[in-house]
């Protein structure tokens, strides 16, 4: 196995999820802010959100097709994508990529059960919590499990 193959085997779902989330966020900035807000089309927000959700479903479908050969990769990718999109990470990326400060109050996030509070501190706290959960899941699926498998194989060979 080449170094590239080992790298991709280990990081593929993470890379694909991060790339999908970045493009998802950039699309959000370009369409919501540059079209809907600029042209005062906020009354069509529900239609926008339906399209926004469909684009997320499209990214998910592409990721599933790309990683069909590994159930574990598909699970991690989908988990990362959904948590990234709805935990506040996409909102933080929105402001970072747009080079604007996160507002102190974010009332439109108040109904999101994955975000602790609709404030800047609540948003950042939520993102840190969910990113920690994603890191732990990654460690379990890709590090601990592989080390455990290698240990079991080594133990079996020495019997």
C-alpha cells in the first residue's frame, strides 16, 4: 500500500466532510447574504432553507458514493457533515469565511437543540463541544479500533 493510500484510508472521511462543509458554507454566504439579504428577499427564507438542506443532502449523497466501499467511512462522514451543519460549526465558518465578527446575539439559532445558547459564547461553546465529540468518535473508529485489531492479530499470531 502506498503512502498516499494509507493517508487516504485514514483521513478520507474527514477530508471529504471538511471539503463538503466548506463548500456548503460558501454557498450559504453567496446565496443567502449576497442574493437574499442584499435584495431584501428574506420573506422567501423557508424556500431558501429547503434548497440549502437539499444541497446538504447532495453533498451527503456524493460522499456516500465516494466512500461506498467502507461503511465506517460513510458513518463518520455523515455524522461529521450533519453535526458540522447543525451544531453551529457552519455558522462559525460562515462568519470566518466572510471575515465578519460573530454577532453577540444570534436569535435565529434559538430553536436549534444542538446549540446551547443563541449568543456568541453559546455558539462557540456548542461548536467546541461537538468538535470534541467528533474527535472522540474519530479516535474510536480509526485509532483505538485499529490498535485493538492489531493487538488481537498480534496476540493470535503468538499463540
